[in-house]
C-alpha cells in the first residue's frame, strides 16, 4: 500500500484555490479534492485498492438556470454527502474517495448546440414544467469542461441520457432505453464529451433508472389509481396507442400483456408500506416488474450497453428502495464485471435511498442484505434529513449533527 501511496503523490495535486468546493472534515480526517493530470495517470490510479469509503463531496451548480424545478428537488440531497458506511468490494480502488463530483442536470447547464433545442418539439426556455426544455446538451457540457476542472472538480455526474416519454428535460422518464434523447444531442456527441472529459482527467458518472419508465400506461378499471394489494391488480392499457415502449419492453410472445412487464397495483399511497413502495407507481410513472427475470436480464443488458458505448466510469442509481433487494443482488455483479472487463475495475455504483434510516440505507450496500455484493454506496439521506431539520425547518438542534459525526467516527 505504501508503494502505491508514493506513486499517488506524483499523480495527485490538491487545488487550494477552488471557490465552489471546500475541504470537508469527517471523523478527524480531511478529505481533499484532487485533479488527475492525464488519462494515463488516471488509469494508473485505478490499480489502487481501498479499504473503506470515507466521504464523497457532491457539488450541484447550474450556470444556465438558477432555479430548481420541483421534479429535481430530491436531487438537492446530494448537496450533503454520500454515505460513509459502505465497505468496498474486492477489486475496487481508492479512486472514488478522492473525487470532487460536480452534478449536472444536462438540460439546465449550458446550450452548446441550439440546433437541437426543439428536437422533441418542447423547447421552452422560460418554462418550468417537466417537459420544458431549456437547451442544455452534451456539447454544452464539453464546452465547459475546463471551467468545471478549474473549480477543482474531478468528476461529473450527469442526468439520465435515454430517450424520455415526452422529451422530459430531467431524463427520469425513459421510454427507449437504447437511444439518446435528441434534445441533448446524439450518441456521438455523448461519446465525444466523455472522451474530452477523460482527456482532462475527469471521470463521468451517468444517472440511471431501473425502477420505472415514463407515464405511458394506465388502467380504465374502477378504483385506479388507488393501490390494490397483490395478488389483486388492474388491467393495464396504453394511454396512447401511438406512444409505446419499443423493445425490449414492447409486447411480444414472451410478454403478451402489459402486466408481464409492469406492476399493475396502482399508485403508491402510503410510503411506509413496503409493498406499495416496491410495487406501486411512483408519481404515476410506469413501474417495471423488476422481480421478473426477463426485466432483470434486459436491465443488465441495457446498462452494460451504456458502459460499452459511452465509456461511463460509474452509475448513480435512482429510486433504489423502490426495487426489491433481489434485483440489486442479481443486477450489480454482472454490470460490475462488464465494466471490469472493459478496463474499469473501479466502476462505482451508488444509489438514492430516500429514507432517514441508516439501517435501511446501508442494507443496499455490500453484502449487508446477506446475498451477493449489491451497491458500493448510497447518498447519505439520514444526514440530509437531520441537516434539513436544523437549517431549513428549525425543528432540530445542531447537537444531532455533532452526534451523527461522532457515531460515524466510532463505526
């Protein structure tokens, strides 16, 4: 380990002048940000091993639009920290604990190619609806990479790239999981941006979704969308026969009905009911039947495709607790193995578990659930809720933050 540490000093420099990113002290140890000078040095760092993930600082900043749309409100939790309790699996490196991550909602960042703004017919730069496209794209990110690097960021986390149901700006309502939504540009634009980031020593994380698609399916049955506990359920139908999911989530001989692909229990009404959380529709979004082996295998193929085609270095995974644990234990190992086979042994996967329980959040990491290795880490929502109660709601005291850090130090 010491020989790797000596090599690390030659590869890593600490930017002491970044104005938007700051050193953060956790449990007596200062976690610093660093920039890697070249792609070759970055690859050398990927041979290093990690024993424990300490902290991951995330910066959220938009240079194109200063306001936060409600559809992306939950992402603000990323302004706190990633959970520090995930133990790295065999083959992982210490690459990620040294990163400063800059989060980008692509459409709200920078417009590098006005020609694609109205590709979905919903360009509305002053709008605030989920389908109001403002113009940010992959070329815009590429044009601002030097700006991002000058801030001291060493990785970027971009919003989902797949084609959305109605051209949603945020990317979390996928329809075609093998296509790039054209208002962000082309696959070639994405590939070029990732390559340009790597040339600057910047890692690229893609935000992905396996829990749900867009809102293309509903039911005409009485009582819908109230939650109906399985094995009961509704008869599903397309909202518009002209707007359906293409393969692999189209109807075929294997999946003759929509309920073969999607949960048919209606909307989530009670977020404290585990059955509703995992099998109900979140905000009316079509909830994939993730316990189906067909869906699991297709999701593995989809995200292996994006690692191969785009060259991503990690995934941030949306709505993790809305998917049963068995999915993660089946999905994570082959995706991680695919990345390793492509020369990315440090491919990092962290999830959003919107919950205040450390036990709940931690259960999705490593082998804590008692099966195969799942996620590497999760966002620290328990800290987020405590911070929110102190500074946003004035219902909590600062000692609870002190106690939390003390507890982490004792783990």
